[in-house]
């Protein structure tokens, strides 16, 4: 397979655009001494983002009224229970992947 130079440059540009916003904030903030209140506020951001993403997937947009996506709720319940019980990221991710796969395979 032969890769054209323009395709290679597009791939590298996309990688840079994806990589830079994820790494630059860590590089910049690592050297700064931020106030404790600000650091505490930052610690809640991943939870807020995850909640927004999960809730968005649980509600389906329809023509008239929003509807609950029961399949996604059925996937979230064992994942959430695993997260609360084990406090393990690996176990939570594995249960989430397995429950999503099984429920999508069944339904």
C-alpha cells in the first residue's frame, strides 16, 4: 500500500490536533502552584463530564418528547454498582464493556 504525502500530512495533522489539547494543559499546569480551592474544584470536573455523557446516552431525542433509553440504563446499573462496591477502575470498565456487549447481543 502506498501512502500519498498529502494523506500522510493529514494524518499527522489530525494526530497533532487530537494530541495537543490533551497534553498541553498538563504541561502548563504542572509547573504552576494553584490554590487548593481551585484544585478541589478541578477534581470534580471528570465526574461532571462523565455524568453529562452518561445522561445524554440515557435519553433519546424523539420528534415530540424525550424518551428513556432503557437498554443504556440496563448497562449503567451493573457498571455503577461495580464502581461503588469495588472502587476499581479496571473492574468498572470490564463490567461496563461486558454488560454492554451482552445486552446489545441479546437485544
